C-alpha cells in the first residue's frame, strides 16, 4: 500500500490540490442532504480517481494532500447468471446434468470493477475548507 505525499507523484503536483479543495467545498455544501451539488461533487471525485490511477496508485493506496488522505477505493464487479444464455445452453445441450452445470458456469457474466476516490482529513490534521 503506497502512503506518501502527493508530491511524490509528479503527475499529481499541479492538478490534485485544487481538486481536493473543490471536492471538500462541495461535500460541505452537501451536508446530510443530497442536493444540487451532488453530481458536481461526484464528478470531482471521479476526476481525482482518474488522476490517482494515472499516477499509478491502485485500490486502497493513498496520498496525503492539504491535510487529507486521498484514497483510491474500489470493489470487484458483481457476477450474475444471464438467464437467456443459460436457457440457450440448456436447450442446445439437451439438459444433461454435467453439461447443464458447465453451461451455468459459462453463462456467468462478471461486471467491470469499480473504483472511486475518498478525501478525508488525515489523523491529527487541522484543515480548513
């Protein structure tokens, strides 16, 4: 897990601080309600995530910037059985048990993994928005 300042990543030196400030301001405007700034805040986090990815950070890695830990978060894509593919496979295979089980495995689609950035104050840091 990489942990260091954003200054360790030349690709982050210029663009990251303004985005972190913007994200924190927008999050403060959101408060507990989802309002008109929700889409803007989400877009800024996506932009931060793209920067972190371009700088070579992977899931769960973070850098500190302006007193905040800026982390790449993510989760694996979900797997679901595609019923249409399953039915087609079962009909084609004649409903033999072994072949049907194989068809179920081959009919499982896995979605793309998702990632996002998280900007939170570092432990003990005193920061302003």
